[in-house]
C-alpha cells in the first residue's frame, strides 16, 4: 500500500461515535419521522400495492402458494433439506435451516413468474426515484463508499455496483474521480444513469462475465436477498474482482430489532421477492465459503419510528407515535447490531 495514502486512511478511520452521527443523517425515522417519510416517498402507495397483490399466488384451499408457479430449493447457504417452519406469509413458508441457521423461503416463484413480477412492478421503482429518497440514498452511498475505502490500497479505484438502481452511490464515486460501472437489470433506470454519465449495462446474476473487466471494489446493496442462488452471485463477484479486491454487501438483517418485534408483519417478509434473510454470522459464512475474509460488519437504519409505532399499538409504517420510549436509542441499536440492514466488507484472499 502507498505509504502516504495509508497514513491518510488511518486519519480517516471512523470511530463508533462518528459512524452513528453519519448514519443518523440518512435514517428516515430520525430525519423525517416514519409516517412523513413513507408518505413523502409514496411508500404508502407501495404498501397498498403489496397488500393488493401479495396473495396473487395463493391457493386459498391449501393456504400455500400454487405449485405450478413455484419451484422447491434446498438451503441456499449449506444445501441442507432440514429446517423448521417459522411462519407462512401470503402462502410462502419461511423456515430456519437446522444446520446453518439461515432463514429462507424454500418454495420460491419459478423463473417465468419472477420475470412477470419484475416487469410489472413499478411502485418500488417510484419510491427509489423520489427526491427525498434520493437525498438519503446519496448520504448512505457516501457513507458506504467511505467505509469501503478504509480498506482500499489506493485513492483512485475501479468500482462496480451490481443492482445499482438509479446510481446514487456510483454518482458520488464518479465525482470523487473513481472509474465506475453500473450493472442493473431494470431498464427503467437507464435514463437516470445516462443523465448522471454513469456507464452501465443491463445484466444481473448469473453475470455474463467478461474477463477483461476487473474491479477494486464491488458493491451489491439490497440485492442478495432477492436471488435464488446467492452463493453463485458471490462466486461471480469473486471472478471479476482484482486480487485482494473488496466486496461491500448490504442486506436486510434477520436479527434486526424491528424484524424480531414485527415478525411476519414486517415489510421485509413477503415470500415472492425477499427469499433469504441473513445476519452477520450467516452472511460471513457465505463470503468465507467463496474465498473472502471478513474485514468488518455493522448495521444501518434503526427503524426506531416503526418500533415506536408498533410498541404503541399503531400501524408500524403509517402510525405517528410521539412516545419515543427513552430506552430505544440509536446507540443501543448500533451497539447490539440490531438495525435493519447488515453491511459487510470482505476481501478476496485466494
Ligand atoms: Zn443451511
């Protein structure tokens, strides 16, 4: 590592307190309030959309999803068939693997149904393109870049974001002088990426690998939880990283306090879209088995407003509780890795 750059990095290393301050700046519950943010970003419309459509695949006579729309899979982390049922939502079983503890959906939509789902879905796209959402995502993107850069060995990097959406993170990375590439299957973001001058390709896992491309850092945010084969995705990432390259992953945290309190009521569960749920331990296991060493993990997004609502008998996402239960603080949430998403940085080692 370049000595001067190493010294620069050491002075930039983020303390726990500095991290909380930065994380609070893009935490919607704390910046806007839960109800206000959900209405401002049209999440209320997305929630309604989901309530109308989530039972689309349900066979009401059996209480489970229709067999002809689905396929069965083993544990996507360890391959075991041995699991216990946690709950059923919209006809989709959610189970915990008895061997590796991963929580996952064993009967998932088949390829044809997935294609239909993502072609027709537009209420979430509208959420992501909202100005308030973009503002918070830019702050989160800058934070993620800063954390990943702590482990990089030079200032100018070759950065890829897989599932980049409208490209907030890559826009900041590009402004800072890095070389960037966005990989995104949904063509609705092409215009936004073009406007920001971000080179991009419409692709997704399994990647059409081009051996001429290699990256210093690959980001994949809120993506792995959607994939039938998350291990295959990390193996693809391994192949297009430079030696000792970094992967930065963000996924919903099954250990999050908000998820444990809301359980099946949590918006993170639906069955059709999010099909596995990691925590720091299972996400670490995934990357280690694919040839990475874990450098750090932490959690982000407290969801404190949702917790305050639910614990005061209000609608968790649309309630407006003013009773903030003094013991539930960002410090407590972060100290115990209880926030909504778990973010992990790992280095390619062999
Ligand atoms: Zn397993």
